């Protein structure tokens, strides 16, 4: 139904036998880790901004449009409007999601007395807070820009991520043997979607021009 699933596969990585024999490190384990890291980065992008066409529908794509920001620079009122655009029933466990550049913009917001509105976490491993809700940093979220949607708000558990096939790495010992090489490739199958027509999670929309 609402899931768009995709088979992820890397290109073959070819390693000369001489390098494997002479290397001081465990190249087999190193390459497997590198493939897993590449999968993670691609998957993070797709589960955030994926179009749903030939890939999972990312949470930012699936989320409903919330309020439009008051100007090109974020202000505290924008976050209040975004919070209240999500029904109270969905606010339990809700968080803000944004990239690190956007968190910098929040760090710079101050009240009329010049005091930062950002509330840093006093407990190691716990997220910082803003306007009463935690902040989740996701580098796949877009920057603040005209017409963009840099901030999400809602309970992200409403976004359903499906692992159809866990990531696996295949070692090809024979296929490239005539070139004295060993090949590796990774593959997996994932899906994601928001079954509630986007309402549990909303995105802040920036004005369409730099002047607001």
C-alpha cells in the first residue's frame, strides 16, 4: 500500500589479490564496513527526502505542509505555529528534526532580554530542547532556503520504516579471478512511508523568495 520499497545494490568493488596478500589490515572486514557505511548514508537520504518513485517515500516528502515561516530567517513564532499545526493527539513523543545548519540558526535565537531560547541538554546522550520539544539532527534534511522545508515536527514513530531484506555483502571469488581480483558488492531491500496522509508530521515551509 503506502510503502515504496527498493532493492539497494552497490557497484562491485574490485580488490587485487596482491593488495589483499600484502595489506597489513583485514581488507575483507574493511570493505564490508565501507559498504555498510555507504548503505547507511544512502538510506538516510532516501528515508528523509526519497520521492517514493523507485525508492522509499521519505518522511519529509510524506509529511504534510504546515505553516509558512514569517520571513527568510526563522523566528520563535514559526516554531509555535508548527507545533500547533499538528493535532494534540500526535504531539506526545514529538520532536523537531533539522540539519546542523538549522540548529545553528536556533542557537542564535534570543528572547527580548538577550537570553538564548535554546535549552541545552544537561544529561549526556539526551537531545537538546527547543520550545519544549527535543531536537533530532538529521543531515539529510535541507538547509534553510527560499521555498524550502527545513524543519519537521511530529512523532517520528508514525513514519513506518520496513526492512524487507537486511543489508548483505557478497564476496565474488571466481567471477574476477582471471584478472587476479576479488569482487564485493552489497545489497538490501528497504521501504518506508507515512500511512496517515501526512497529518502526524508537519513541515515548516519557507517563503518562496528571499524577501519573505
